[in-house]
C-alpha cells in the first residue's frame, strides 16, 4: 500500500499521506463526491478530478500488485526465482513489464523449442551460439537421431534455431528496447483491401495512409481500426523507410542482433545465426509487438474518446434548466403526426393528444386550435419542440401559435431528442406510464428535459445520449464506468430535492443504490413529503453509513430545519449552531446575510474536526443555500425562413446550439435538420489545441455559413465572422479527415425514429461535410 500511495502521490504531485487517507476513505465505502465535499481536512482538499484519477489508478495498481504476487508465487513454485529476477519483478512499474519478465516461466503449450530441447538439441544451439567458428552442418551431424525425431542435419539445425529464437524472444530487456523503438519511430500504415473500393468509400482517406505511431490522434486511430474491423483496410506497423531490395533486413533485426551479440564476421556459423535473428523477428516478435502496440494505440484512442464523451456529457447534464414551469412538449412527426403532451411545473403529465399539421393530412388550423386550447387550459409557459424529423415545420407551427395568442406570453425552445426513444421504450418508462403509448412517453421526456436536463437525462443510459465519438468502438466497461462517474459527480454537484426526485435520480446520489432509492420513493408515497433529512433514517435499509454519504446532497425544501435545504452536512449542524451562538444570531437570520457572513473569519471557528476549508464552504453555503451551479437558462433563436439546407446561403450569419464537441471541431444545430461543423481551425483566430477551450455542448453560438453541399448533406460553418465563403479549412491543425467524420458520431438528424435511439455513426455521419477534405497527413 505504501508503494501504491507514493506512486499515485508522485503522479498527482501531492503528499503520500493525502493519498493514503483518501484510499482509506474509499476502502470504507465513501464516494468521490462525498470525499471531495465533506472530507477536505482528511484529504488535504483534493478535488473531484484528482480523486477520480486516484480512484482509477488505485484500481489499476492494485490489479498489478495482485498479478505481481501471482507471478512471484508461480516462478518460486518452479524453483526458478533468483534474487535478481525477484528484484526485477518487484521493481516492474507496468503490467507489460511484468508480463515480459514472466514470459520465459509462463506455463505454455509445447513449443518447437521445447520439443527440440527434449530431443537433446540444446547443446547444439549452445555451441553454435557460443562459438560461431564451428561449422553448423558438421556439428549438427552428431545430433541426428531418428528415434528422437531428428531425421537429418536440417532438422537438427532447425531445432537448434527454435531453441535460440525462443530464448531471444523472451528477453524482457530486448522486448522493452524493441517496444520503445517502435513507439518512437514506428509508422502506422493502412492500405485498401483489394476489391473494397466501393464498399469502403467512407474510408478513402485511409486507402494510402501513413503516419508516425506517436502522432496518430485518437479519432484517426479509431477510424482506421474500424476500417480494419469492417474488412476494408489492412494495417501494419513499420519502422524506417521500406527497402525494396529483395531479402533486405528489417531495422529491428539489427537491434536484436546487437542485443544478443551476434554479428556477421564471415565465420562458419554467422550466416546460420543471422537466420536465427531474422526468424526471431519475423516469426516470433513482429506479430506479437505489432498486435500489442496497435492494441496500445486503440487503448489510448479509446481513453481519449471516452474523455471526450465524458466532457460533453458533463456539459449536457449541467445545462441550464428552464425550471418549474408548465411545458407543452411536441414530438414532431409527419405521417404519424405530432405527439403533444403537457407536463405541469413538477413534470407530471396532465394532458396528451396527437395532431396532424403536416403532410399528408395538413390539418394546420385544426392543430393550432388544439394547441391554443391546451395552452389556455393549463396556463402553459414553455413549448419544447423535439429536434428530429419535421422539427422545423413544427417550430413554424409553434411560431404561428405564439402570434395567435400573444397574451399567453409563450416561449418556444428546440430541445434535443437524443435518447428520448431509448427512455420511451425502457422498463422505467413502462413503470412510470403503464397505460401511456410509447410515442407519448418520448414527448414527456422532451418536455421534462427542458425543465431540468439533469433530472431527466439520468433516466437514460449515458452512451445513448449521443454526445460522443466512436462510443460503440471503445471498451464498454470503461465507457460505462467513466460516464457513470460523470453522472454521479453532476447529480451531487447540483443536489437533489428529496421530495420531488425520481428513483433514477436518487440512485445517482452518493451512497444510494436502486433499492434504497426506490424505498425512499415508496416511503414518500406512503407518508407524504419528508420534513427533515433525519427522517431518512426511517426508510427501510437506509442506515447510518448510507445517511452519512447521502444526506448532504439531498435537499428538503421548506422543512423543519432551514439547513436541510442547503449543502451543509447534518454532521456540521452543531458547528453552524456554534457560529450562530458566537455571533449572537439565530440560524435563520444568518442564512442569506451576505454582508455579515463575508466578514466572518473561518479560522475563528475551527476545532479538532472542522478546519478552514470546510468552514469556508459552510459560510459560502449559508450565504446562498442550495445554490444551483448551473448557468442561467437561455434559448437559441433559429432564423425564420431557414428550415432546410436549401434555405442556407454562404455568408449567412445564424445562431445555433452546440450539440457535440469532438477533437476536430464542434457540431452546431442551426435548425435545418442537419448539424454543421465548425472545424477546430474555424473556432477562433487564436490557435486552439482542444475545441473545449472555446465551446461546450449546449452553448449558444453565432456562426457564419461557409459552404453548403446539398447532395451530400454537408454544411461548413465558422465562428470567425470575418471568414469568407469558399475559404479552405486550415490543414495542419491535427484536424479531422473526411473518413474520421464518416466513422464518428455527431448531432446529425436521423429520419426514421422507429429504429430506436438516434444512431449518428457510420454512413449517416458521412453526410457531415467538408472543407476539411484535404487535411495534410502528419
């Protein structure tokens, strides 16, 4: 544990004591949000980002330590654990290094080298390797023995060759040197599989692709790996310039020869030993290292793709809520009609109907009458319009409704449908609305996510929300773990109203699980609203430990104790009472008195349990109890008359919403059923390394149209207002290639909602354009 704590501390640039204390809390079952907010004195104020890294590294290093002990035990059991080998194994700092050291001792199937040893060819291999002046054929003649399976001289020399090949290929230091050389100087090369030109058109930028391994960005790595998986591309790892000379040696053969001290000096066995080296590389090591390093490339690319997805998901979950306002939600459709629901200020479904304003029925006026009646009946404040098929036509309908009923002071907002169909067909939605048609459930989700994106989106599997790149290509276990951590952090950063939260939302609260969350809802249904946090202890299976983890993130509005509506943890209530007593104030008068609270010195109230960091947080919370960290709600205004790609003209300036941010740029919904791309080079006049430095999902931005390609459904946008239409996208920016777009995932519209969640990958993504067509190869 000490070595693990020290290593993580060095990586985080913190003290080992901070790491050890945090690990102890994690081992006791404390969640990261709880530790980050309520145990600052214990951890030395490590933040949630540091804690998440610590948690992930702790898992990795503990797995490695378990493997280390298993390897030591296995080699010791064989009686081959020398002091030097034990030292090397104990000092190994990666799983790869551990496995390299274990390779010669790892139980394996009988190899050709082992068979040769059993046939007595070990001395032949040793003698030729030790003394290259010996004549191989002459020496091998003495080892021919048909009874042992050595039929002739050639068989004897082949057996000796296999013995040395296996010895060289299991040298941990040699493997590390080859690996390091390939990482530094290797090139990833992809080529088109013959006959796949038409089928693999979306991968055309990778038909003749060559890029240094160390410089391949994640989205390109995942694109070529997907191309290989689909049988379109072949991939290899090469070192140095290809030598067209027949039989030319590979640079790695020279590294092997140097490492094992073999050189061609014209001696009798030198040619045979050179062949051993050649076979060691081509037969034993090339495939192994190529697979391993391409696997490392995939893992790196996956980690980056997961980071991108997690970042976008966080932005989406923490988007501004419209708040508790009566909402009319419209889930657009053409032939099947527009599904209409009304949800009250708390998100409860109060009305629903289907209207048919669009072709083929064209019941425009009748639809307006229905909507007007619903708005007047329920005193609607907001209109939420799903952004799928027929969204702009339905937006126009809503615009006519606003003009017909100005007295209602309605506001219409376009809302992302991503994941709504997943929720509508889920078991959760079926339990919540057992008698409601699945199509209306999606409309309810659209309305609720406008009121409170976080509370509604937690009901949907994170990867179905549609703000990632290549999420179907990455490790689903790692993706789920990362996204679940994001959801947990977001929910606990905002806090949850104990008396209105759904079971899925409560499940994401620190310390709670689905069973306890459901028990809370059932208790609330049976006994009415909670009057205090302490009442939680009456809930079945919710004990003291769970209460400690969860209570600070649960809010009881208008309850018996005003502190229950804040982020102050119940364990700190005595401290707040002491602050109130020491200052001659009562708690209710302290809350919200900013001028008074800002004059207090946190150090004045410290004790053996609560230090300055926690007291500072408490004073901030008393200043603005239960404050929501999310931004103020704003809505983008799509331009009237711009509803399809045909309405777009180069040079137009429009307002839009960022739907997705990838490493190569940002996708923006400008209200034409097809998101446009602002390439990374068009986000700012300054150099942008990461698009998230400039924009995030949910941002409302101003863009200019540079190019519209209607046949291929492509829109090129810029956020630099002085850019002129026709300007080429900057190339040498680590940008995205057309095939990257073809294999990524964006906010592109999916015309057929019946297929389930809006899948925006593959050929659909190929419809996202490009000025980025001629990006340089790096």
